[in-house]
C-alpha cells in the first residue's frame, strides 16, 4: 500500500506520535473529546482533568462559532447536527491515525481538520440538501441495490 502497513498496537502508535487520548477514542466517547486550542491536538475527554493553563476547545457552541467563521449559516446549524457529525468525524480521524501512525501520527486528528470536514458536510447536507444514501433508500427514492460503503460502529447483542 502507498501508506505502508496498517498498525494495530499501541506501542507503535505512541512511538509514531499518536496521542495517548487518541488511542482511547471510540464511538461512545468521541463527542466528549476536547482539544488544546493552541496546538489543535486532542487533550482529554470531557470530565477528565487537564493541565493548568491550557485553553480547551470542543464544546458545541465553540464548534458552531468556528463553523460560522468559515461561512456556515448559523440558522441551518443545530446542536444535534453538530454533535452527531463531530462525533463521527472524530472517530473516523482517530481510527485512521491509529491504523497509519507512521504517516498520520499526531497530525491527523486535529481541531482544524475536524472543522474543515464539518464545513464540507455542512455544504453537502445542509446547503446543497444532498441526503445520505441510506436516507434516500428508506424514503424509497432510490433502489436498495445501490452500491454504498457502510461502517459498523457497534454490534449489539
């Protein structure tokens, strides 16, 4: 592969610059991740203590402010939309960084990248009103045989 072999152990990730907190990100806690506002790197999960004097960002109102600064219409943004997409983007970026630490370690899961991806989703879903494939299938607007890639975040027993 052009990106080299995938990694699946914590030691390799840490040696390649992946933050300790990035190793702990999962779909259930991703929305609680907070970032250092100076470096843009993950700092800790909401509810955990952080270093004194570190300015933290990652609350919904701060994300909304960042999105409006990037040209998004605040009237189209809801807290639930921001929280949902913030969660899934964080999980995706953390997973990519863990799997390819030698290329992405310590540089992929960043607050600016999250904002960039949120702006792209805003443009696609809210401004251009392009619905996800699953929603179009459920609304019977397209055939269920349509090709798509889905990601399983949890298996419930």
